[in-house]
C-alpha cells in the first residue's frame, strides 16, 4: 500500500521500520519539528525524523495541519492509508478523510480503557494486570474510533513503564503490518460507552513520593514513572529518583529505612528499591548506588 506515516518519538520508530520491511511504499513521513536539545540547545530532529532520513524518506514537520495549504499537500500524496502512532498533533477532518482508507492509529491500551496521552504510565500506576495494542480507525474524537484489531498482553508485577513501552512498541509494529494485510476482512468494532477511562498527561507533581501511602501504591508509582519523569524522594538533602522496586515485608515510620539495602517503610508495608539515580548522575542498580551513597538503617527519607 501507499502509506503516509505520522509519528514522532522512539515508540514510533519500530512501526516505521516494520512498514518499510513489509514492502509498503512510504510516500512521506510526518513528525514534530526539530526542537532545541542538549547543552548547546541546538535543534535536534525527533527519533522518527532521524530514522526516516536514514531510510531515505521524505520528511515533513508542519507545526499545524489546520491550514488549507498543508491539507492540500497531504491530500496530494494520494495515499491509500495513513498510519499514525504518537504523532503529537490533532488531525483535522480533511486530513482524516484524505487517504483512500482513512487514518489508522496504533494505541497502547485496550480501548476504551486509557484513551489519551499516557496510557502506559496510567496502566501501571493503576495496577492493571493486562494491557495491549489497538489498531483504531481514527475519527474526530480523542481515541474514540472503532477498533479493527486488538492484541492483549500481561503486565508483570515488576515491569516499569520503560520496559512495557518497548514491548508495546514492537507489538504495535507487528499489529499494524497484520492489520494492513487483513484490512479488507477487518470489521470495525465500535468502542462501548462502558469502561471509558482517560490517561491524562503525567504532571511533575505526581513524581514526589508520599511515604504515608501504601507500599502497593508507591511501588506502582515508582514503576509507572520509570524512567521518566522518575518518582523521587529526598535523602540527606539530595533529590534521588527511584526507577525500580518491589513490595517487601516490614513496618516502620513512613519513609524510614528498615535496613541498609534500601527497604523503605510506607504507610502500609514497605518497598525495596532496586534502582536509583542521584540528580545529575546516571541510573544505578541499588547495590552499586549504595556503595557511593550509603543509606543507613533508621535514615528518614523526605518528600
């Protein structure tokens, strides 16, 4: 098929590769514009932009698709279909209608649960045991379109958002190739009204750990916000991010280190920290972190 690809971050790159490997003609790649990054604050192309250039594909990065000129340029590509995954712009109806078979979105949840911006984070933070990939026919509403194909996967008890992100990215790549192969036989399945939830964007204020909460909630917070933005607490006046954890046995005052290996008391139960990162430093497994940053039994961690 003649495909327009629309995506921006790392999550989208395996999908672009899969479309090319499957033999589809990628007529053009749309992504977010380069933005300042790094110490020099020089404009840096997005991961999809960089990969598209490596593949020799045309790249466009308009700041909006609301203008008639941009919409006419999109329609002039005469695409059979557009594949959209974490693009970052709202698509006007004229864009949705331009390809012969419309626009398909790859969404990282089991719709209608977790429509919106942060479905992977929210699934882990809410303690969901399953998630998946949905291939959805796009319409004007936010992730409201009928689902053509869905594949489910378990969320393990220790999985972080980063780990699940990578798994779902690969699942999405395989799923869209399957959907394009089977497109004539796939019947659109309207989403039910029951069970709708929204995965709102992660706010920085959600990252501070409140040790009076239960160990289960804090463990989900740590894993759900790993690697970004990273749940954090204060240790001896320094902010430390916690990037992996498990629930553990033990009781104490909330925020109290129960041993010398980062088992921390919560409002109910305790969490054992498995990976940590000091401000300005790289992430380390807990045993390595503790060599340079010992946390003695009885230390109180702040929020």
